C-alpha cells in the first residue's frame, strides 16, 4: 500500500474513533444533591439515562434530568 493511502487510512480511522468517542453518552458529574443515598442516586441516574435514550434533544439530556431531580451537576 503506498504511503499516501496508508496516511489517509490512518487519518480516517482516527477521525472515526474521535467521532464515536464524542457521541458516547457520559454520566453527569454530580457534586451534591437531594439525597446521599447511593441506591436512590443510581435509580435516578438510570431513569434519566433511559429517558435520554428514548428522546431526542440538544445538549445533555441526562444532565438536565439530574438537575430536575435536584442534583447539582457540573
């Protein structure tokens, strides 16, 4: 394979990996909230992730949902 095509292939792979990483859902960084119970936090987070997966919105729907549940999100 000529060097030119090898370079283009490497650039395409790097671009695809960057795009996939950028689209991956992230959990919000919670600094405090309405409860300190880890089980309740996990239930709220799971509910928000499920709601975000079933809806289309701009921005971070999980973060917005966690704020609506009373959590302080960075």
